[in-house]
């Protein structure tokens, strides 16, 4: 009786191994270093037509593409323009359909803004912005009568620092200038000198 059980187990194992060996394709999703990008890996024993579909949690298709005559690929899919949430990535080939789910959540960009007068000067000002991502920074300088004297917009990644020399401007105005620095993540710093 033990030999019948052993034979049955051996037959089951051989069946399972042969089923895995006959598996027509592998499909893997790995998030890239940037959490908005997911790399899709596909490998098959033979070339053919492959359809990739990305659907949101309301089952609406947000992206689809068809690749012809491929046996393997690695493709990055960028979710940055999509809303946060769970997405379904479906891969279809001549052997069937494979489905994987990914959870996409944006990294929140945070910023630190500081405006200061450079010590020992009466007309030079330092604007510092530190951020953990990419930001658009808007710097506006106003007179004490709230007239716009200067405006500049820059795109930054990481840290940003600039010195404003207002010696030409301050001589013709009252001694007060107002800096307003706004980041794309919604941080606003106002400083009056």
C-alpha cells in the first residue's frame, strides 16, 4: 500500500513539474526605483502577438497596446499622469490571459523655503528652496506698495538657491521689499525686509 501512495505522489510531482515546464510564458511586474514606473517583463518559448491592457479600479481601460512578433520584452509603464489607486495589468497572448494588480501611490513632494537678507548688506537677499522631488518655484518681489518688481519661475530638482541684488531697485523705493516664494506643491513663504 505504501508503494501505491509513493507511486501516486511521484506521479503527481511529475505532472506538476511537466505542467510548469510547459508553461508558455512568464509575466512579471517590478516597480522601478521611481515609484511611478512599473517594469513589465514577458518571456515566451515562441514569438507571437501580445496585448497589454492597464485598467483602473473602476475597470476602465486607461492604456492598451499590442506588440507583434515578440518572444520576450521588458517595457516600462509610467503611471505618473494617473490617479492614485489599484490598477490591473492584463497580458494576453495565444496561450491565454495573465493578470497582475499593482497599487500606485504618488510620492508627496515636500519643500522647505527660506528667504533671508545676507548679513552685512542692506540690498542682497538669499532665496533657498529644498525639496525631495521636482518642483516649479515661482519667486515674486514686490515694493512696499505691492507693485511687482521682479518675477521668475524655475524648475528645480533637489535644492535651489539664488541671491537677489536689489541695490538698483531699493535706492528708488522705500526701504521695504516683499518676497513671495511659491512652490508647485503648494508651499508659500512671504518675507518682508
